[in-house]
């Protein structure tokens, strides 16, 4: 019997787990993939929105602004990279300039501070590559950028250190209540809990509809992105949006906390909840539409493309809390943009509801802080040399593009909720995220995984499931 079972180990599920781990409760996080951050949380714009866009009075508006205000302190506690670089929402038609004022007024009613409408000349002064058609922009100085992988992993690690359990490669097939106890049926076992949190992303409607007559419908909305090499760093200094439409904020161009430039997304509604393949049409659309915001985008520096799915609920709103007919079942459904920005606040909100309902007491021994994987590149030469003398693995470079050492990869595997695949290592250390996109370092990372997890090379995967890289040995022995 658990106190709380959380379905889904994306940024929302892990944020809730971290907040709940502040209380005396037995917590289980169940995830169908082999790692945290394996769904929407791994493929998004990595933006911390200011909160001007959501309609006044909505949950999106409330939790976006609250999450934005919390993000800096949360990232400091959990040692996650975050930068408050500000955003520009550009207008390319003079007759639409009043829309910028409307966005400014909406944002101010939402509680966003510092909003200001800029002329073209003012925009050019801070963004030299702005598009020729841009006639003005809304500046939102509180907007920022964060690493979504690191944030999700940090929430999970901190929750685990404080007692939360994580169960991966486990598909939930059924949920039902019996005599006030929730039963969560998986492909291998049945678990019981006093409360369930539904943080299943694009599958959250399916679990809600198992237990409530208030049906939800989630449409997977695919977004294609391109990522530019760090050689393009500085091409833009702010997150640059286009005036929003009913499908979102259009194609954005933004720096990342790691020095890359990301461009996207498209917005294509699909039926398949696993449809994350990129398309030539989508990539061409991203490049073409980005020209409305910026000119001269160095597309020759593109090193990869990817797609993510947003969980769009028909009501275009976050669905949070208990349905009227499903007590102690807590939805975190329809969490699309600005879900990443809102994650810290949603975690506090849902944990607060459960704490009150289950009468949970606070832990005296809660550990609030977490340190990220040591990056030798951030040390002085003397400190680095001393580290290598103590631990020689930090002197062996495995990923040349990102200068990731063997010591960092070992740490990523051995940490709480550690990496078990190439993608798990990549999201924790950036090994394989550079210009060659793992073309050179994969065999070495595979060997470290094999050694540390005591497995055969044929068992090492790219991202869990059936994504094996080595099918069979051609020779006996080592």
C-alpha cells in the first residue's frame, strides 16, 4: 500500500513527486518508458514564459506566472541551468500593432511585470538580426530559458533522495477504486494507494476516462524543431516569438542555456500519441516561418532536428485536481505550453491538495538541495588537475564535441534515478548532443554503460524498449 502513486515521470509528475517528498508519505512514480523525461518533457522549446499570453483568469495564466516567479529559486536549489533573458513578441504588420498593446494589458492583468512595447528601432538595437518586416515587439523581461532535461531529472533525483520510489518500463493498463482504495494495474503487478496523480501527458485523458464520467479528450499536437550548433551562439539574445494564433505562438527562435539556438515548433494535430517522427515538410516550414522573425538564420549550422508532442485538451486549459466523481484521483491533464514554466507551481498546488486531504505531516529531515553532475570544465586548471589526480576518469574525454569525461558519465549512471541508456546519459551529461550527434562517442558510452550496469553490449539500448544497438556478437570472447 502506497500513500500516493504518480503515473508519469515527466516534468509535472517529477515536480509533484518532489513536493510530496517533503511529507511523511510513501510515494511511487510509475513510468512506461525506461527513464524520466522521455516524453513531452524531452522535446520542447525549453522556454520559461512570462505569462502574458494566457487568457485572464485561467489556470494557465495563474500557474505560468507563479511558476515563472518560482523558477529561479527552484533551479538554484536543484543546481539546474536557468537564465532570465527576456522575450520579444514581434509584429510584422502595422495594422496589427494594437495587438501588442492588448497582449501587454492581458499580461499585466495576469501579474506579469515589466512589459513594454518597443518600436522597430528599439528592437533593432537589442536584436540586430530581426526580420525586415518587423514593425514592433512586446518585450517581456521576466521570460527565461531552462534545461528541461536537467529540471526533470533534478526533480526526480531530489524526490528519490527524500524517499520517493521510481518504477520504469511499467505500463499502467487499468485504474479502479474499491472501498476507498485506488488500484493501479500494470503489465506485471497491481499496486494500491490512497491517492493517484495522473501526470501521463498525452495519455492523461485515457486514465481520467477510466475513473470519471467527466470525459477528457487530448489531441497530440506535434511540433518539429531544428537545433543549431553552438557556433551560432549569439545569433539572437532573447527568445523571439511571433504574434500568437489559435495554434500557439508560431515559430520561435531562441538561445538555449547550453549555447545552441533552437527554432520551432510547427503545430500539427495527429492521432498517434507516439508520432514523434520529423518530416521534411515540417522542417522546411520551421525554416521558412522563422524568416518572419529573424533574417539570415544560419541553417548550415543545423546539427539535428526533432519533434515533440503537446497534450492539447479540447478546452484549451490545464485540468488540475479531483474530478467530482473520483475522490483522491488528481488530474494533471492537458499540460501543454506553458506547462514547463508552470511545473514548479503545479507541483506545489497538487501536493498541497493531497497533503490536506491525506493529513500528511512534514518531514523534519527533508533535503531541499541537490548538486548536479560535476563538470570539470567549470573548474580552474588547478582544481581540475587535483580532481584528475584523485579520480582519473575525469581526465578521459569521451565526448569530444561537448568535452564530456568518463567521470561525468559514471556519475550520471550511479546517481539516484540514474541513466540506463545512451539517451539517459545524453540528457544528463550532453554526451552525444554536439556537432557529430554521438557519431564518435556512442561506442565508448555503450562500453561504460555495459561495465557500470553489469550487462552485455547486446542489452544496451539507445532509449529503452527495443532500441538495441548491437544485435549479436560475431565472435566469442571479449
